């Protein structure tokens, strides 16, 4: 058409051959990298699995909720000069309750470290 024939066996003039050693080295490097990442990741996972699932025993006392009580007011009574936020969190955790779900007459466990 334009005065030249198309060569179907060499459409891009020259094709560079891929060296097999590069391919092997790249594969080995990727495999080694994945192995290192897996080893680093497995350490914390294994230590987390090995930990005891039981929480450490905590001594506690009980408190009976009165009308109008909130976790904040109970915590302020327990630590009048301190920050009540950690105490509120400890009471909620120890009793597995929603802070807004207090009922008069309900008995709460108060951790002594709170």
C-alpha cells in the first residue's frame, strides 16, 4: 500500500529477550520479603494468642443505686478531689453496663482500684 511489505514475524523490529535469572531473582526477592513480613507479623499475633483470656481478679465493693444517681455522681462521691472519668469507666467496665442505664435499687460492683 505504501510501498513496503509488513513483516508479520518481526512487528516491533527487535524484541529483547528476558533473562531467566532476573525473573528467578525477582521471585526469590518477593518470596523473601513476604516471609520477613509474615515473620514480623506472627510474633505479636502469637503473643496475643498465648495470653491468658481470663482477666486478673480485682477486689471490689458494692454500691446500691439511689434515685437520681449517675455514674458521674457516684464517681464524684468516691473520689471527691480526683478526676471521676477513670472511675466512671472502671465502674461501667466492671458491671458491663451502659452509663445511661442505671436503675434505682441496682447493685453495682465498685473496683477498689477505681
